[in-house]
C-alpha cells in the first residue's frame, strides 16, 4: 500500500483491503509504487510467493 498516495487515500485502500480480507504491506511511496519503489515491491512479491 502506497502510504503517500494522493490519488486514493491510504485509509480508503485499507478499508477496501479489509472488505476482501487481504493482507496489506505498506511502502512510503506515491500512487505508482511499482515504478517509484520497484525493489521494495519485488521483495514483497517474492516473500509472499514463498509463503
């Protein structure tokens, strides 16, 4: 979850995630987290795949 997102508020994203029962990860980033923090996103994806 991009904590510095000004497009969709982090609170709103957190509420949507709760509704579908998913786990969330927080990254200090803008709306397009996969472009601004690709290494952090990759680490999260790899960590989740290994579960």
